[in-house]
C-alpha cells in the first residue's frame, strides 16, 4: 500500500469516528431536550390547573365550609357546624326557608337560605351583606354572618326568642290560655317598628329606593324581653325587579299598582297597614301568609270609620280595655295618613316617630287589666278619625 493510500485510509477512519461521536452527542442532547420539554409541559399543565382552581374559588366564593362573620362578631364557626347542629324549621319566607340552629356552646341562630338571588359575584354579594350588616339599631335584627358559594347563599341572624308579631296578634285566638296582647304592648311594637324604619330611611344607600320594602307582621320579631326587632331589611338589593314585584309588600302599594313605581313612601304605606293590623286584629290580604285568608284592610277601615262601626274596628283585646281608647283613635288617625293613596300626602318616618311617641301608654297595670267597657270609646270619639279619612281620600 502506498503512502498516499495509508494517509487516505487514516482520514476516512477519522471522519467516520467524528460522525459517530457527533451522532452520540446529538442523541444525548436530543434526549435531554426531550426530557426538558416534558418537564416544561408538565409545569404548564400544573400552572393551568392552578389557574383553573383559582377561577373556581373566585366563582364559588369563600373556601368551602367558611362562614364570614361581621366585624365585631366572634367567628370560628363553619358551615359544617351549622349543618350538624340541631335544627328546627321556622317557615318559608319570600326569599328562602329559615331554620333555627341550636349549637351546644353558642346562642341559637337563624339561618336563612336565600333563593332567587340576582347573579352576583362573591364580591358583589359580600358588599351588599356588609352594607346591610352595617345598619345597626336596637330595633333591627342583627346580621351575624353570611356564606357564599355558586349554589348556596346563606345569611345568619340573631334568634328572636318570642317569634313574630303575626303569631302574637293572631295565634291561639280560641285557646283559653292565650296571653292577651294588650294596648301598651301593641303601642310598644308600633314605636319600635317606627324607630327602625326611620333609621333605615335616614341611613340607607342613596341608590336604594326601598330601605326595607317588605315590612309585614311576619317580619317583625320579639326577643325574650319583648324588644321589637325588624327583619328582612335590605334584601331588595339582592333580588331582581320581577321577583321583588311579585313577593315584596311595598310592590302591593297603590303607587305601584297604578304607576309601577315605589319609593320610601311605599315603606310608610306598609307601616300604616301594619298599624291597622295591630289595631283591628285582622289580617291584611296583601301580606297574608300562604294558606291564610285576609281582607283589604285599608278599604275596610275606611268604610268602617265613615259608617261609624266603632265596635267593629278595634280588636276586642284592646277595645274593652279601659283607658286605651284615646290612644287607639290617635294611632288609627296616623295609620290612615300613612295609608293615603297618594305617596306625597303620607308623612315622613321622622314625623311618624314623633306622633307615635306622643301617644301615651295606659298609666297603670290596674287600668290595663280592667276590661270593663270604656265609655270614652263611642261613636263621637271616631269623629276625628272620620275627618282624617275625608281629607285623605
């Protein structure tokens, strides 16, 4: 073999070896690159999953099982604790069922399961509840906490030991052991509700046309000391207009029936109807619970006063109570003013509070227990009420 052939063979072998080394290097790099790309894909998928979970958390609201307690109220309670607690159904309301939750180490609470709520985000729902909870008055039922998820929305309230005003007025009427609902107690209710409404009217959000919107006797509660607590205030901000117009008391007012509009004066109308229920012991048809028959109370009272059906207007538990007649007539006059068909002619709640507080209690327990016929409650005593009606047609 010539020297030239040897050199050529050497270069061919070197070239082959170089190609082999390049291939080995390439495959090693390719393997590492593939592993790197797989790790990147996994990382991307994990990031997508994280974003998806965060989105679900945002849509569903707070962490599952987490109740949000209001400022100044001790928390530490979770949804599971409420679900495990002994529960008693309190009835079906316009915006959801209510339950009394009884826990071993806490006072009883009322849990309202809201239904037909507007499609609100967790932030929007929280803002509305924080505003409602910020309305603090001795005659408003306190909001303790709330829960938000996509499928469940709860509001937790203080429990009122003695139930609602509807049961106090109308319950156990034919039972011998019924505790009579006397004049002083009814006047106390009228004052408490008026003060609560005045506070709502003076402190409600400027965008809210109905500070309450659903005032009726089932939404007026009594605690164990007979303190009046008005409930369901502010819920109009959580429901759509079609739902509100079907279920809320203020949408039964003359101005909504005639002109499809409501305002703070619609609350005044609702308050007037509540006074008539207190005075007459009759159930208004516009707020009668399901399965209960009511009467068109405003129209009935107008007719009764005009035709001087004195004996038929006032509830027997107060009409036979000596010393109460003057206050009953004064409260009737105020109720008639509040129920005026024209919102502009109704008084403001500040004026209503002033007038209710000027009505005097029966002075002594002896007088309060005296159920002999009151000579001051005659047809002549209704003249002023009749003049009020004639001026508020």
